[in-house]
C-alpha cells in the first residue's frame, strides 16, 4: 500500500488533452510494483485524476476534506469505506464522503478515475 499523494499539477500536459477525444483507461499505463497517476483537471471547484495500480498495490486508509467519486475503468479492486468492504470492477462507481476513512487495494491490475469535489 502507498500513502495517498496526487502528482504535482502540470498545466501544460493537461492542456494537451483539451478539446480531444480521449480513452480514459489509455491515459495512464500500468507500471510494475507501483501506482501511477495523471491529473486531467485541477480547478478550485475540484479535480479529476486517472490512476493505475499494479496488482496488490493500493492506497492506505486516509480521509479527504472533500467528497470523492471513484469510477473503476479497468480491472478489479477492493474498497473500504467507514468499515464496509466493497468488491468493485470496471463500470462501477462509489462515492467517498468527505472526512470518512477509506482505502483501496488492487485485486488485479486496475485503473480508476478520481473526481474530487471541493466546497
């Protein structure tokens, strides 16, 4: 498991994606033994980041001050939210409420979108 950290914003790289048709699961490649990410949007209102997780990688339990929407776009993972466990796969979405402990772990390699809504 890794601690939850988003990549440092890079506006120029994000702007390369503007006004283009993209396939979300192609934005970030799998990398052996690690978690990779790419931020697509970073605004005062919120952010959208794509993550890839190698098998058995994950994010350790943490909280965030904002609601977060996680959508699985490839593979399978296990998610914990406030003591409940959920098995998730491609096409499924879950909302992490603000200030509620949550974590996730790859069952297989998987990719997800993380949309943070700031107040």
